[in-house]
């Protein structure tokens, strides 16, 4: 019998913007920039193709992309 992968389920679960923000910033190494609601809204506008539904975020699909985007040179 296969065991459930709770970390994978948590990562794939659709989230609201506020939930994603909280989870994104949780346990983030100090060297990484923190996200804010305003930055995540800007990211969503700049990368609309990453979103199936306007209000859905997931750690699996968006965390790494947001992390790379926040670390981009200005």
C-alpha cells in the first residue's frame, strides 16, 4: 500500500494570494527576499500565463518562479 505524500499534497493545494504569501515567507532563508501582497500582485500581472484561475496560487507551481523573479536585477 502506497503512503500518502503529505508534503506533495500541501505543495499542490490551490491557495489564495494571502495563504500563498504566508507559506512563501515561512522558513525562507534570510538571504532570500521576502514577498509582499503588492509584489505578488505585480508578479501575477507580469506572468498571467502561470495562472489557470485568477485567484489560484500553489507552492508547487509558483514558489520557485516567484523566488527567481524577486531575485532578478532591477
